[in-house]
C-alpha cells in the first residue's frame, strides 16, 4: 500500500443499496476524505446510483472474465464476484480504508477481500449478519463488524444513525492512525497453548528486552493470525513452538489450522524456531460432540466444554510426515526442535498422555521426511517442552538464527 493517505473505498451492491452508498459517500466526503465507490452488483442490471467503479469493471478481474459473475445462478454469481473483488482490491495501491455495506450476499462478497488486506489498514463491514457468528467473515484479519440493526434496504431513522457511525469510525481510524515507531524493537510471533505456557513464558522473559513478543493462542485462528502478520511483513522472526493446530486439522478437532499452516514461513523465508507443542492432543468440545468413531479413544476432560483426545502412534506418524513436507518448502533459516521428554504438560512420565511409542512414531516419521540442509535443521533434545533446559536451547537457537532479522 502507498504511504500517501489514499482513498476511502466504499463497496456495496449498488443495484439494491445505492441509496445507502450515496449517503455514506457524502458523509465521508464532507469529512474532507477522498472517496471511491464500488459497485458489486451481480444482477448485470444498471443501477440508479452511479459508482466510481462499475460492477462490470470489477467482474472483469475474475480469472474467467465477467461472464463468470453475470450468470443465472445467484450463489455462483456471489462466489465469483467475491473472487473478482478480492483480485481487484489486491491490485489497488491507493487504499486508505475499506468500508463495506451488505446483507448476507454483500458480506460474503466483501469480507474475503478485506481478509487479504494488510493488518492495520482500517476495514469496517456494516452488515445485517454481524449479530451472529462472524468467524467466517473475519477470519484471521482485523475486520470490524458493525451490526446494521435494520436490514440495509433503504434509509430510515435507524440506518442513518448506524451508517453515520460507520462513516465516522472510518474517518477516525484514518485521521488518528498511529505509525509504528521506526526505532522500535523487531517483532517475533510465538504460539502458545495452556499446556505449553511455562515454555513460552520462559522464552518470552528471556528475549523481550530485545524483541517485541507477540503471543498467539494456538486455537486455529491464532496460528492463522500469526501467519497473516508474517505474510504482511509485520514479523521479523517466529517462535512457532505450539503446533497443536495441525492435529485438529488432520483429525477433525475443533481448533484446526488450514492446509496453508507454515505456508507464510515458507513464502517469506522468515527465520524461525519451531517445535511440537501440543501434538499429543486433539481438541473437542463437550464429550457429546466427539465423533462416534473416536468412542474408544483415550480422553482427558480439560473442563466442561473442552475434551482432549490423545493422538495415537499412527496419527503421530501422519503428523511427522505432514509437518516434514511443510518444512521442506522452507528455504529460510529454520530449526525444528523436538523435546523427547514430552510435548505438553499432559505428555510426561506419570501424566495421562505419556506415550513414548506415539512420541517415537512422530520423531521417526519427521526424520524420514525432512530434508535437512545448512538452513533447515532438526534438533532432538532429551528434555520436556516445559523444562527450563528446553527453553534455554530454544533461546540459544533463536538468537543464533534471528540475529540477521533485526
């Protein structure tokens, strides 16, 4: 994005929400901020309200052309316009903020593009869907969702108040933007779970004088948020020590990452130290929510709403292979450290998840899969992940490979 203030982009389906588009455009323009309006209509019909960028122009950004958007099937049209709009927004270099107005269809079109914009760039979605589960719309981004209260279907005493608040929120986010201190410490991301907290606290305490430590809860969205910051070049290094999200992804847990886990590390070649925190467990909710096929497995009740299931040797073999393949795509300086004394507070001698056979299966599979190089290394140590001696090794490895990232 440009260092100049740029424009406030306002996006909606102008054929059904043109009146609201004009209203918000005037509000923001009256605040002396430059505006560009975008029409995301999929009907193919002309709108009574003119937008600066037409629906046909935006639809042309779809890989198959605008005909992919203007089709007979509304669901397909919405999905296609979402793709086109995402590509359109990524082509712009003058975006100061993105404000979206929409119902279910408009929100589905606009928010995927918002998710692709850099962290910190103001993104506000005014939506009739904002009072429910918005995880699918927000993803791992910093999108603000504002419930429209009434449907976005014309101006009335309620919608005027809500839209006015939206305009002022966007204006405030631009005018009171705080630039990062150029002299601030470099930033590193750390992944943590309750079962790896002692390790992360020890590491953070040791490096926080020199590093801005951003800790992410390894709940699926946490890992994705960290990797989005990596892709946005907002992290200088990474301590991805709690990779439990991979278990949930491969074995249907509720705190899953996605197929792209570790992808940002590979793409950016960011230096990092990684480990296998929490790979001994798969997360589920209340026991009644656990898939029937897992009925005879070993479980641990973390609390009334969180049930943990021990990974088996076979699953650990799969985990080692999957992670090894991902690490092989990393050309930057990375070191994967395996704590042979256990992967979590539950995975230790005398604890309910202690299973040397499962641990050994992971190590064997990872060793067979990982192609080690001068920059891509595997280090096995005889300590538990929460042992201070393990933290000391992590700190030593991190200091060695992250020195060039500052």
